[in-house]
C-alpha cells in the first residue's frame, strides 16, 4: 500500500480538475479586476485632465476592484509559493529535519493568522449584512467587498495548511 500525499491528491483526476478550476477562477478574477481597474483609472485620468470632467463613483469602484484584486492575488501568490518569506533557514541550513520543522512552524503561524483574520472578516461581513451598510457614492453593499477579502483570506489559510501538511510529510520522510 502506498502513502497518499497532498501532492498526489492534487494530481488525482477528480480533485485535480476541481483544484485547476479553483485556480482558473482565481486567475479570471485577478485578470478581470485588473483590467477593469486599469480602464476605470484610465477613463478617470483622461476625463479629468483632458476634458476637465470627473465621472461620479469611478474612484470608489476602482478602489473596491483593487481590494478584491489584492486579496485574490495574495491567495494566488500563496498557492504559487510566491509570498514573501524570510528564507534564512533555507539559506544557512542543509535540507533536512531543521528546515522541515522551520517550514512547519512558519506555515502554522501563517495559517493561524489567516484563520484569525478570516474570523474577523466574517464578523465584518455579517455586521455589514445586518446593518445593510452601503458605499457612499455607488451605494454598493459593503459586504460584497468584504466577501472578496474573506474569500482571499480563506484561500490563503487553506494554502498555508496544505503547505504545512506537505512540510510535515517532508519531515516524516527525513525522519525515516
């Protein structure tokens, strides 16, 4: 009997397609929000500085798109292991138990922080839904914006947990 790892689960046909769908959806959100953000800023700059006219609500819409783009992008960066990290242990130590333990600890701290922020953001979403808080100019429900933050934080927590499990598997391999 062979041991199943997270890396194997990502390659399993049914889970692989779900995993890939999630990543494609993240890329679509990042692409569409960045294009919309860029177009809104371009239109506002051209209208303001060439035509001396400012469209109502463009800055607000661009800000909200940027928030969603940042949080989904941060989650995607976490998946791609492109997040900022202090790689001193990797630099100064040979691969092995010490490095694996350091990876487990850093992933655990990151996951716990993301889970905590998810809980706080969920409370913010619930509050905004209960109070029906809307944006000043466009009257967009603010919960929509915070839901984008919540999804990004939840994905980051999930990816850090996956990385932590992979680091535990690596530690187990180095122990035996």
